[in-house]
C-alpha cells in the first residue's frame, strides 16, 4: 500500500481489536473537535464493527465523547428500509447510536429505501452540505464532499471493501455511486462512497477479523497490485493514515515485514 502512512496492529481476538479501536476512535474524535470544532465519520456495516459500536455506547466513551459536534455518515448502505435488520444504519443505531446523546440531525444516512439511483443522488446532496472548502488549499482540489476525520472499513473474503466489489469500476468521478451487482450469488442493490472520498480521509480503520479473511488480507497487503480484483487496494489516502487492526487469525498468512507498512505492532 502506498498510503502516506500505514500501520498494522495484530491482536489476539475481536474483543482486543475492538477495545484498541474504541480507544483510538475516542482520541481522534476528541482531537478533531478540539482542532476543527467537529468530527466527521463514515461508519461501516457487517458483524465485525458491532463489538466496537457496543463499546462506544458504554462508559467511559459514552461520557467523554463530544456528541454535539460529531456527525455520522456511512461508507455504504444496502437498499432496504432503515428498520430492516440488513440496514447498516440500523445495526449502528441498535448497537450504539440510540444509546448516546447524539442529536438526531447529526445522523446522515444513505436512504436505501429510495432505491440505488435515487438514494445515491440524495446521498450526494447530503455530502455536498458538508463539503470541505478548506481542503482545496491543503490538497489542491475542490471537494464537494466532506473530508472525513475517520472512515471505518471492513474487508471481505473476496477483497471487497464498502460496496466496492471485485470487477467494479476502479475510478469514479462521483463521490457516491449506485451499485447493482451480484454478490455471493445474490443480487446486491446498494449505495457506496468511492475511493475519491475515502482517499481524502484523515484516518481509515480497516477492521479485519477471522481466518476466512486471511487470504484476502495477504493479497491486499502483499499480493500483486490488482485494483480490479482486490478493491481494498484502492484505498490509499493522499494525506491520511491507514490503520489495519486485525486479529491473529486474519494475519496468519502475513510475513514479518510488509512493504509500505511504517509500523507493524503485535499485541498478543
């Protein structure tokens, strides 16, 4: 990976991954609010981040985080109603956001119930409301979307991340796309943010847990560069940091040293 900075942390299991992620999440959120007056995050779905979300709903995090200044988006969303169990928004709401003093207007979800095309258009409108004009000087580009302080991502066993699937378009002019594809043998209608957004984030967490992710993690970090086959390789922040937070099962195929990883920390 050719990110500006990248660290790999290996932990014994999901609980230790999640605890470290919660501590780091809290630190970044508080520093962002102190420095810029706000904290913007894009959350992920799936089972892996649920342990992190549940921790953030409890003390000390529930009591120390500056909720009034925190805004939450999602990296991708399934095109289902918000009360559907498959909704990434609902997962985060049930496990975390419903249990903390977060203002309702600080939640910015992709409205999957509208269908892929309409939901993507609506999400673009929401992103533009948080456009980062100050980033144009620092990054030499005019942004019509937020510069996220933190993005949470997962890694599929096939190398996908968010709803960027193998074989999908590598480059995208739009910050958000409608996705209609077959995934794991079934249709997938979704909305996803694109690398254009992820690669301007200040911090990206990849949470990767489980032996079934080992081959994908090794291919992403150490395999040949193939952005079509391994979409997670597309995540290379221009002026940000990637944190790979993984357990020993997911890391079992990794070598002792990885090109492009500035720190390799094992906590087992």
